[in-house]
């Protein structure tokens, strides 16, 4: 009998001081952040209305049925390969509960017992029929030139995370194939690869926890990574950036194309606490920023978007690893490459990583830039990514 739990996500209203301090020496303009959050929310609302008009279509229902079957098969395959025989656990948030606890951090854990006859649709449904991740800055630690690869761990220690991201066209509710998805996050103790800044002296040539995957016919890109660690100034998150109409190079990298979506995934506080009780996360002495205190106001009690993936314990212990999945609605005609959300810190080339010096960001950037995205303070302290 499998154990399935319903976790209420952490819900909070915007709570930003007149200046927001992330890393030492860095400040963000409160009014500019508030304006960007409002614009992001309006964009999400418009896209959700578009999704609602097609979410009941036959093609979308067929896509959801295939998605349920695929997720169940993936979990069975991972458990078999890792010789996990203990019961898996599902932790699922309920949007109605999120709304009821607006602006309050709560752990509302309800445990339900299911038999082997419980349909997989109960376990492996997406968090809504078709959801939007918030459109967010890519941060100052984005590196171009990374390799197309599914497993990005490079031996980094941490809780294994098998992440499935599914991209849906917001105008048709149909999957978007051939989207090339960049993923990156910090390691278990809060350090990013590929960039050099005060407090993040890892090296330009490092590539751990970075990679690219193309979506399949069902709009799915899958990664083998680890659960991110934390660092001062930002809630725990994973970066995603999607490219359309790229050219795949012979060396396994991509060039050109448009940037159709920039987003970040966040994780429920109860899950974060469980992960950070394990080694080596528990050796990290940096201050923890909750979802409620994140400067981008990522937790909203609205149905317009949901930045929290559904997730499943692969066994009865979190150390067995996690399988997580999320659907992201995108505008396939959009191009964010010239917007202030987009910035490039460095480029990985054949002879190693190279800092982009053309931007005000630490590491540089080719996009619009701006203080609210994380400009480098005078002392060179790394901004939050």
C-alpha cells in the first residue's frame, strides 16, 4: 500500500523592504522589482486565459493520458535501475489549500493510504491541467555553450533529482517539440559552476549541473541532476531557459534561435527542510532564504501559474532520490533574448569558459540588464542568480 501525502505549499504575499539586500554590498530597487512582478503576473494571467480555452480539447486530454503513463513508467524504471524496493511516497500540493493560506507559511500535511488498485492518474497528474511557471530573470549566472546531455551531475554529491519538464503551447494546449532547454542550479553547498565571483570562486571552466535537452514529440525534456542547495539572498531554485529554432552543432552544443521562456522552479519548504537535513547540504553555513522572503515574490495564491513541481520520493527515504515533473505553458512566438530578463555571464568554448565582459552583470551579459536583475556591486560580490 503506497503512502501519498498532500502538502500545502508555502504561500506568501509580497514582502519587500524599500531596498532588498541579497549578497553583501548588493541592493535592488524596490519599485523596479514591484513593477516587474506586476508585469509578470499580468502576463501569466493572460496566458492562463488562453490555456483555459483549449485545455479540454481531445488532443490535450490524449496528451495528459500519455503523460500519466510515461511518468509511471519512468519511476518504475528508475526504481528498478537503482534497486529500490521500498514503497515510494507522493507529496502533492492542493491549489485550493494554497489559496486558503495566502500570506501564511503552513505545513498542512495530510496522509492518504492507497491500495495497488489506486489509478496512476491519481499519483502522476500534473499540478493543474496546464500550468505556467512564472517568467523570471535568468539571473547573472547563465552560461551559453553548454553541452546537450541528460545527466548533468558530474559526480556532484546530493539528493538525486530526476526532473521532467513539459512545454505546452499556450494557444493550442499541444506539446511543443524541439525546444532546447537549458538547466542550471547551484550545488548542494550553494556554488554555481562556470562563473567566478567573490563567494563563488569555482572557475570559468567548470560545467557541473549545467546542460541542455531537446523536448520530444510530447514536449518533454528530462534531466538527471541533484536537488539544489541554498545560498544567502535567494530561495532554493532551478533555472530553466528554453530555445526555439536553434542550430545543433557537431560538438553537441546549440547556436542561434530565439529564447521563448525564462523561468525558475522552486521547491516547497517541507521538501527543502528534508533535503537539507542530509549530507552535504547540512554542512552549508550560508543563511537560508524562504520562499516567502524571496525578492521575486515567487509564491502566489493564484491559479495563473505555479512554480512548484509535483514530486515523488522514489523510495521511503529522501536519500533514495526524487522524481519531479512540471508543465510549463509558453508562447512559441516570444523571444526574450533582448529583454532585461536575459543576461549571459560567460560562454563555454573549446578551450574553456570565457567571461562575458559586455554587461553590468557579474560575468557579463548580452541582454538588457538592469539593477533589479542583479548588477555587480562595486566590491565584486556575486549577485544572486
